[in-house]
């Protein structure tokens, strides 16, 4: 089953507890429910608040409860390195601290939509980044089992002013940045960046590349057709792209985009998620065998 596009996280609720207790009593109750429901599994314990003004005001309460519960769980079962949760077969235990109470839930890490608390994968915007677009790429790559590496070749369609190109270069990749507009000056002086000043729709690579990246503010079905052409012609192995969404009828459009990419483009393993740093858009990832 495909994960829901617009969900950040999903958990099985173990308990719903009122907040009309002291921190110690709440922590004891939460720890007791966790130990009873999950007597043997390795655990990754996380806490979050609803992403709302009222919820965000409870951030300190969530941190305090997290630490209080942590001290009441067996230390040898707590996995500190969240990034290892899937390979270790651990269970994510989520504490949602909301204005009306505390919800305790769990999900096997291998089935989790995100390894971040509440699915809120906050990425830091580099101080020299020309736009917030870099955070979208960073978040997308965190959720992949692989990422552009040293010596790999990436094409960045619609690259200007260069937020994605900058992050790809920082990983050691060589980038062909395709955009009629100018890149930030620092990138034009970078030896691993080739700026091709032409339309993304007219560009043809000289040879297949490792990664196709695309973050263009353009009509979604036309972008999907362009990405499908790259897949159909075997021009790239991996795909990371943002698809802009209309104000209405988002789901029917996403079904059409999925069909175009998989049936017409031959892209495999396609994922489509609205990530934390996405706005009116979704992030698509896929791969194909060349």
C-alpha cells in the first residue's frame, strides 16, 4: 500500500491520558503503558506537539515529559541513534502532548512515514543558501536510502538561483544546472558546476546521468511529462522532484502525475509525499534501471 501523500506520521494509539496530573504521575502512567504494550522491542522515544499555535506553546512540556518517561524505561532498550531505528528493527514510540492531554502511540520504524518526531523533519537553512528551496531537497534526501555522492553527476532542471545545485555540490557531486536565468555568483565560479542557460524543456543531456533533480514553478502536468521523458529515454537513474499543486482538485492531479511518471516514464519505486518543508507542492522520488 502506498503511504498517504499528505500525512506526516501515523501511529497506533496505545493510550490517551488527561493532563490533569503532575509530571511524575503522567510519566509513570505513560511508561507503564509503553512497557506493558512493548515488553521486548528496542525503542526510540520521541515527543512532539500539534503543529498549531496552541500546540507549539507546549513544546517545553513535551520536552519535560520526554525526559521523565525516558528515565522510567529500561536504558538498555532505548536506541539513542534514531537514524539506526529501521536497520535495528526498533519501534518508534511517540508522545503527542496536546492541549487536551497526552496521546501515546507506536509504529515499527520500518513502517514509519518519518523518523522525526511527529513527522516534522526540520532542516536548517544554510546561511549562504539563496532560498529556502535547499531545505526541501535536504529533507527529501534524508528519507532516501541513498543520496548523490562524490563524483556522481546530477542535472538540476530550473536551477536558478541555485539552492538545490548548492546542496548537491556540497555533497561532492558534479552538477549540470539548467536554467535561462543566472545562478548565484559563488556557483558560477565552482568548477563542479556547469551552467546551461536554456529551457529545461529544450535541454538534452550528452549522456545518461546519475540524478535528475527538478524544482520548477511550472504547470504540474507539463513537468510530469518532462520527467517522464527523462525516464523513458533512460537519461537518469534517480529522480527527486517537486510538483507544484493547484488550489483545487489536488488528488485527481496527483493520480495523473503518478500515471505519467510510472506508465509513460517507466520510473520505479515512486514515492509522493508532502514533506514538512513543502508548501503547495509534493516531493516525488523514484529510480530506474539503465
